[in-house]
C-alpha cells in the first residue's frame, strides 16, 4: 500500500488562519481553562504553595521544551494537516506516527469530555442538583454542533471569551490583593493531602493546550511561522498566569478551604459575577479547541491509510470531514462513562505525555543526525529536546507506572500492527539520517579497534547472477553467515556501461523483491562490468566500507568447464587479496525439513580445516540444521598413523568446542577403491558435504576443474572452501 503526501490544507475552511486566531487563541484559551478555575485551589491546598509552584514549573518545563521542539521542526518543513501526528509521521515514519497519532486522537476527544465535566461541575454553583454525566453529555453535543460550523467561525467566537477570561483574572487578582492581610500564608498542604504526583497528574492537562493550536496546522496560512510564534507566546503567557494564581490563592485561604471549596475564586474575586463568563467561556473555548483538533488528526490518519483498510474509502469521500467530526463526538460521549473530572484527567496526562515525548525525540534526533536538510530557523540544542523526551517518560512512570506501561504496550502493538500492513510513504524521514550518523560513529570506533582472529566475522559477497535461479545459493550463504556478518548479493551485468547502466535501478528493485519474497536478509548490489573475472575481482576489492569489507566470496557451481576454470582463477587472485572463496554445488531437495547429517572431509594441508569447521558451526546454529549430526572425516596417510590422526582430530574438536564426531578412515591400500570413491561411499547418504579446495598452479586450472567435477558429481549438496586472509588456520584459536 503506497501512501500519498498529505495535503497541507484539507479543511473545509481553507488555510486562511493567522498566528493570533489560528494558534495563540485556541492554545491560550485551552491552557487557561477548567483546571485554572476549578482545580488550582485543590492543587495548592493538597501539596502547599512551594510544591504547587514546583508542579507548575515542572509541567511548563516539559511543555516549553515541547514547544521549542515543535518550533524547530515546524520551521524546517512544510507542516501539513494533522498537527503533531504530521510532524511525528514525517520525521519518524508512518508506523511510529500512526502508533502515536491514534492515542493522540483519543486524548483530544477525551479533552472534550474533560471540559464538559468542568462545565457540569461549574453549573452546580447555581443548581446543586445538576447531574454531572448527563450535563457533560449534553455539553459535548452542543459544542460539537457549534464546532461543525467551521474552524474560522468557531475561533472568532473565542475572541470575546478571551476578554471574559482576562476580566475574570483581573477580578480575582484584585480581590486577592485586597484580602491578602486576611490570609495566613500557605506553605504546607493538608495533612492527608493527595500525593505530589497524583496532584501533578490532575494539573498537567492544563498545560497541554498547545496541541489545540498545533492541531489546526492544515487551516493556517503559514504554519511554519504561525506554529512557533503562537505556541511559544501561549506557553509563556500561561506560565506567568499559573505562577500568579497559586500565590494569590495561598495568600487568601487555608489548605482545608482550598481543598474542599472548588469555587474559592468566587469568594476572592473583587467582582464575583465576572468569574462566571470567564469560567464558562474558558470551558467552552477549550472544548471547541479540542473538538476542532481531534477530527483533523483523524482526517490525517485516514488520508495516510493508517486506520483500518476502509479508511481508504473515507479518504476519497467528500464527506471525510463530517465523518471525522461525528466519530470524534461519539468517542467523547463514550468517554463520559469514565466518571468525573479527576478520573479523566490522568488518562489525558498519559496520552499527551507520550505525544510530547515523541515530538521532543523527533527534534533531538533531527539535531543529532545532522542532516544537511535539517535547517530550522529556530535552533534548539539537542539536549534540551532529549531532556524533554526523558522528562515525559520519567513523569509518566512517577504518575502511574502501570498506566505508563500499558500506554507504551498499546503503542507498540499499534506500531507492530502497522508494520505488518507494510505501509509505504512517499516521504523521507529522519530515521535514515539518525542511523547513518550512528553507523558512522560505530565505524569510526571499529577503525581503531584491534583486529584479532576471535573477532572474525563472515562478510560474504555472493555472486548470484539471476536470483530466481540462484535463490538457494543465497539461502546457503545466509545459513553460513548466520547473521554474524554482512551478506551482500551481487549481480554482475557484463557489457557496455554506457548501455547497461540504465538497468541498474530496475535490477536492484528486482533483486530486493526476490530477496524479500524468499525471506532472505541481504544487501543487493548490481554492477556493470566489461569482463566477468576482472569485474568480480574489482567488485570484491571495492565491496564494504571502513574495515567492514567482504572477506569471503561465494559462487554457485557451474557444469560448464570454462566457468569452473574461471572461478578457480578468481579464487587464486582473491587469495592474494586476503579473501576466502566458497563454491557451492546444490542438489535440489526440500530445505524446509530437519537435516540428519553433515560430513566434513578434513585434508589438513591447505589451512582450510578451521574455516570448514567454523562454517559448519554457524550452519548448525540455524533452526533447519540444529539437529544435524556433524561428522569430521579424514583418510589416514598410512595405517601406522591411524590412531595418531584419530587422537589429534578429537583433540582439535575438543579445543574448538564444536559438537562433532571424528572418523579416521584407513587408507585404501590393497583395495580397489580410490580416495575419491571412499568419499563417495561414505558421504552419499549425507545431507551436506564440506570439502577444502587447493589452489591450482597457473595453467593447471582445467585439470583441477575436471577432477573437482568428478569428485562432487556423485555427492549430495557440496560446499567447497578455500581459506585465505591473515587469519587462515587461526579461526578456531581462543
């Protein structure tokens, strides 16, 4: 499934909002909402003034780092519709974006429920018998209907609300200043007050209002300018207000009064009637901001085909915005069943902390990756963003460890589910740059590490040709590699580079598809060469980077004599370059069964034995070969050395810690059988045979190739190995 780029303006209103109306207004009105009016006294009363200010500072520190991170990323890209989801998905990939975007949508819809509960609770000021859940449900429906008129219309209604909130704050602060002499000074909370982190969890949704502005990214004229400006100003203004209000509350009332009287504002305000429009306006505007943001996140998820397959029909529907709005309203109504305000607030805290953490992670990784394309106009040090990310995770654990674990597990499940759907995006993301930076740093470290036989890994370069015909050759290479080294599958295209170079991209795509379909993990490579032998040696020398170069080249067997001779010539020259050679003759059989026996024919004169044993050890680590019996066989040079050879072979196996049996066969003196016939007789029932190769002298390749053909002709699948390089004969040491 291929994902199309998300439009930057899929709103029915068009991208016509500026910084003040589109970002600052919804953000600050959501920040200065129900928590400020109905829960700030409860916060101060439970923990005391100094801890309450600590809660305010810590919460705003996390929010400020997130606002800075958002600003940095937003000034480096054309932000489209979807707000935080857009930023995360375009930076960390669509799977991670979706795993965060779906909980973010739920958090935004639950916010509507939170503010609806706040309104219901405030109505009890006038009508004590008001039913909380019923009133909250009605409030959600009313807000949804009002928001359905469109973002621009709804946000313009918030301007008089902002004035009402300002007047309410002035009335409260003036009243507290007049009564300051009456206050006792609150430095401690109640003796049985709620724990610090429980209070923090209830307070934190107050500072999540920046999502209200970010979520309207698709409705903005210039999102890369409006988002940072509006968000940062809203955070600073909100921080100042939340520092003033706790001090004012502490100066006019004791802890018991603040905890038990959620309506303390009305007693303190110089003009109590001004608190009503401020409170209800704040609740209304916060709910509207959330109900505007949630459908836009849902639309972005649908546009990217992140939701269920049916969402592709949604994305093509002209009524997508309406469907998203109705579904958001339905989820908010369902959340009413969670209970009162205090029950909903911690749920929101977990969802928003996860989103905040990922946004900070995006900005931190972008800075660390050092991609030339990352050129934000607002520069934020990487440690500030990563500290914000760590802070989010830390606070999640402190608030509710199990809730944090459940939230992370849910997101991992969502991520794995999206990975299984193989969503493909048309945009690049920072993962490439981050991994490249990590790879570079790792290779620089490897460059300075001492090289030792115990650190040897099989970096195999397979000249496979047509993968459709040689998939089993690559499978054997993968078994021999056993994910211990780098496996590269190369196709040499012989001909004129001017003509054939255009085929490279197509051939690469075909190879990658074939490897994926065969379930093989390897790097594909296509090279155009004028001559096979010279080209293979040139590719073998150039393959790899920073010390991680191919140390083993691998060919499939060819029944054509000239090709066999060519492989032997390449083998001799590759040995001069310090590279081992493997030639694999595969006898077709079902490779999805458990194998019974692997035979290794030990020569002992060409320094091939240690590599033979090591390859068999790696092979046996694969599930298909795990139960195979390994037998090391050799033919004694004479009858007198039979026992001595047997003992030395057993000692070698014991020292190398490789599970295998040793069998020394008496020389075929006086017998009609040759050594070749002995090998055929003893190994015809094996599943796999390993044998060493010797290096033929120049001019003797044809004769040696003919002898090899006779040797392997009557055997099952056979792997021929020629060990070379600085550690030949030393690979089993240590």
